[in-house]
C-alpha cells in the first residue's frame, strides 16, 4: 500500500456509553414435564427470570409454557417427537401444519430459537426412522423458510454420546462408522443452515463405568492429576471438556470444522444410585456453571462458552427407569433450590465475592500455601511440567507461582467474569475469525464485529492512499486520537510497541499518530451510542460502532484501537494483532542491614527472602502478531496484588545478579557446547528451549555483551 500523503489533520473522537445488565445466554435448562406435581408455567417463568438462565429447552410443544415465556427474552427450544418424524418426512403438508400450529401463533413474542426433530434417533431409533430423520428436518426447514423464519429459527436433532465410535483421548474422537452415511447428510444440513450439532454429554455415566476416586474428581471439575491427550499434548482437567472436544475432533475429522456444538443435556442426579448425592450434583452443576462463566472454553474451542442446557429444571416424578432418572432436578416444585449452584441473579448481585464459598475455600487453601516455600514447589518436577503450556509459538512457564494444581482449580471455581454487572464480556469476539460463533443474548456478535472491521479497512485505506480528502480537497496526514483510560492507553501501548516492528514502521511511511473545523470531513467517532454521535454533529456514516460487552480495558482490539492504529500502520498490520532461582548467598538479612546502618525504612526494600512468584514467557519474536498474543494473554490472566514496590531498584540489582548466572550458562553453552546444568527443572527447560530456538545466533555476535 502506498504511504499516505501528508497535509491536513484528522480528528478521531472516542465516545462511550454505559452498559446494561443481561442474563447469560449460554446457560440453558431442560424443562421436562413428565410429572403431575409441577408448578404453574407463570410461576416457573418468574423463577427463571430471577436466575441467569437465558434459554429453556422443551422436549415437545407445550402452549401454556410457550405463552408464559412470551416477552421475557428467554430463548426457547421446542421439539418434534420421534413419533412425528415419519409424517414429517413423507408429508410436506404435515410439516407445514406443525410449524403453523406450534411456531407461528407464538413467534416472535415467544422467542423460539431452535426446533429439535427427534431425540437420539441415530442411536436408538429403528432403521426406517433413522432414514426418515433428515427428510423430516428438511421439510420443517422448508416450512420455516416459507414463513420467512428460516434465518431466525434453526432446525437440528439431538444425539447421545454413543454416536461416537471412539472418544478417548479427545483428539481421536470419531463417529460410529455404522451411522456414518446418515450422519454425513445430517451434518451437511447443519452446515448449510447454520444449525448446531446437538449432543448429550454426561460425565455421570462415565463415572458409573469407572467409579474410582480419580474419575469422580475428573468428572466433578475437582482437583485431579488430569489426563494427557498424547495426540495434542493437551492435559484435560475435567470430563466435560474431554467429551465435548471428542465431538469437536469427530466433526473436524469429517471436515465439518465450521459446524458448531450445543450441549442439549448434561447433569448429575442427587440420589438413586452410587455416586448420585446432593454433594456430587451440586459440585458438578455448580462447577460447570462456573466453568461456563469463566469463558475459558474447551482446549479445542478456547475463549468462548458453548451453549449448554442443564438437566433439569425440576424432578419428573412420573419418569420411568432407575430412581436416579427422577432425581436430576435443580429446583424443588415449591421453587426453592434443591442445592444452590449460583444461578440466582439476586445472590450474584448481592453477595460479595469475599463472602462466597469458593473464596473462603481459596482463603483456607492460601494458609496451606503460606507454609510451603517456592523452592520446595520447584523441586516437584511433575508439578512444574503440569504448569508449562505451549500455544501458537508462545511457551508459558507459570511453575514459579506459589500454587499447586489444587490452587489452579480453586481459582477457576472462583472466577466468574463480570458477574458484578451481569453482562457479557466478549472481548474475545473482537479477535475472532469470521466463521466463529460467539453469542450474546442468543445472537452471534462476530458478524457485527467484522462489519465494523471491514468498514475500518475501507476507511483507513482511503485515508492512507489519499482518496479521502479534507475540506480543502487535500489529503490527510495527521491523526489526533482523543480518548480516556483504556481507550487511550491501549492504542498507545500498541503504537509504542510497533515502533520495534520493521514492517509496521515501513507501512507507517513517516506519518504521525497523535494521541491527545470542518467536522464532516475531519472528525469520525468510535462509540457505543450512535445517537449521541449525531448530536455531537458528527456524520453517523463516519461513526464506527463497538458494543457494551467490550470492557473499556479490553477495547484496544475494538474500533477504539483498531481505527487509529490502522490509519497509522494500515489495516493489514493491525489485523495481525487480532489473530492471539538459585542464588542465595550474599543476600542480606535485616540484621545485617541494620548493622550496616541502613535506614530502617529501607530495610524491607533491601531484604530479599525469596519465595516470590513470577511468570516466564518465551516468544519467537516481537512483532504485531506477538503483541496481539501478549494482549490476549494479559486480558485473560488471573492475578493478585502482592504489595510489591513498583520502584524496587534493589530488586532490580538482585535481578542483575541472578541474571549473570544465566548469562554465564548461555555463554558456556554457545561457546563450549556445554549442557544446561545447576538450575531447577523450570529454568533448565526455559534455557534449553531458548538455546534451541536461537541456535542460529553466532557464538560471537556482532553486538557483544560485556565479558563474563
């Protein structure tokens, strides 16, 4: 791209609007009705509205329930029974009539978002019924299309986990060859219509097949050793992620990478058989909800939460089968919780995090950690190995944290992102690829993000190539970005860091980005409130949107940061950002310092007791892409305030002393070929990897360090 001409200033204004509270749309619940003692639909709806549940799944069509859910904003999944499939498959008018009777009278007041045709048909249906499943789904889809609802209501079917012929380890997940041909047709339908692949993972049943304490902990999201997938070198810490990723691997193996997954059912009974206790049910469902809220995702689908329907809202006292089949409910029929898993909006908003059970659990655990020195933790090689992660060229070693595997689990249990505002925090959507699905209130926000990004690309290209001119007809040179807080510091950080990137500097072409009248030609705005933009007398066509789910501190990857940086460096450069202690002697004691007449107020700063946590990151280079990775890492990082002096010069001096040992080792390895020795496992691993990655660095570099 040609460098932009230089003449006239251009002003960019960043306007903010307050966010609004919302339910968590990725948390759904199954509302079964095989019972004779259920509360009224209106009472149930009031219960749902008091929770963070954003979706409800019905197994059939229940008009009173669907009507009661009208105008609540709660998404509704309705179902066509297995018995309806033959008529739906062979009679187009039947499918039209079904949609006419069960959808059109209620939509859009009742927000029907999905129709499931049949339940676990491929696994348990008769051969003729299996063959009729796809035609039935197609006829329902055609009926929706004729009613102009095809893009608003999706059609799918639900599968049990037995649809997989292989699931362990997750990377080897493959579908049962016996249903391969039928499944291929269904997946082609899912892909063509954008509907999800719906699955019923139940870690409870996995525990029943292997009722060991280790398996129970793995299923309940509790501390455990984890299970290593040798195919991907990913260590799975819970069964839910492992089961869902096995499905992801099976879909990918059939080249359906772009078909999304919805968990149609998952739960844990609280009585009725071995392992079915209130304690275990609360642990599974509560930890699952916390896991979903953390937005961590699964190892193969990171950074987002899969829409998950908990099983179930109430017990169904008339349901056949084992006693446990009638004990999956989360709420009693008197609307009180059987056990509390943190779904109530009131409890989330009113309870301080320091009053929560996970916080108290972590606080008690902290007392145990205080008794353990970091050097002892570093001597545990297996622990160190479990705290090293490699992804997309970045190697992270967090073994120097004063933490164990149990600590990490307790932190994830505690983590609920932005529960204080009860609204989505989806800054990961700002960096998502176009084919990604990340929902907020039932809507995929990624297309909106890319609409703005494409607008930024077009606008910044016009400014940079001189086709956008100012009021005098001259091309623009200077960009003045006005922002506050994260809207200023985020772009400033990236702008400063890109000075080290030769490609970015070349693309900037000598132009200046300044971070401190002819409004229509010289002002644009980035705002969540486009009406306010117009009142500010800025042309709405010159406004670039972002959304209330973009926390201000995370806004650098939204239009807030991308627009001014694209004007400076070009969109193609900025797009890369969005793509993701041995020494102990001679350390003075307080007594020694006092004997040396060191001022008492300086003694704490010159005393180094060790046992301080740290993180180590290895990056292959520092360019626009790696800057983006660092931003993503620190947006997600869970940290503590340790009370460390930010102007700790004495700590800097200690760091220099420690670093000299590392430098000696690097010199010996490069000059003499000596192996790395005398360090703990973590340091040895980091130095070895660094030496391997920098093997092309000459032993006598042109820029020499002082002689050792």
